[in-house]
C-alpha cells in the first residue's frame, strides 16, 4: 500500500486549531461587548449632524472668478513691484529674471574656445633634449 503524500491527520488538527481560535476570538468579543454594555446599534454615527464639517462653497459658474485669479497671477509674473522696500527686495518680471539668470551664469562657448593660450612653451636649449611636455610643441630645428 503506497504512503500518503499529505499527512491528513496534521491537516485536520491544523483546521481544528484554526476553527477553535476563531471561535475563541468571537466569544471574547461578545463577552467584552456585554461587559462594556455596548448596544447592538453602535454601528450608527453617535455624533449629531450639527457637528459635521460642511463642504466647500461651490459656485455654479466659477469662470469669472477663475479668469480674475489667472489675470492676477499673470500680472504678478509680468510686472515689477517692491516686495520689501526696507530690505531692498524687488519682484521683477519672469522673462527679465530668466534673461538675467542666463546672462550671469552662462559662459559663452566661443569665449573659451577662441581664447588665446596663456601658457608659453619652455625654451629649448641647444644640446639638451626637450621635455615630454614640450616635445610636441617645440619647433623642430637643425640638430
């Protein structure tokens, strides 16, 4: 007779232990509800409706208010004004700010590529071999 691949007795005992644990927890909940005198209708909200938070005030046609808000934001982005006169803080238009940022932070690529080199090659003395650094830049002469 072939041996069982699954231990049926262990599976039955595990199922019985799980069922017993569930029954114990459910029984404990009922005992605690009885001890704490909790009624059966506790699933309803206990707060009165006066304490509920009201929703936002919705508008039936918010387009004019939205247009005004967008115009206000556009005016802030396109005009200059003092933010803090005492400390000298000024608001400038966004286009001007971007242009100033580019001018101050960017180094033109043509300036670095076309700048003359300030390094001068070392002089080569007659009878001495040029150093490896200056060998390629030293002029070839008669030997």
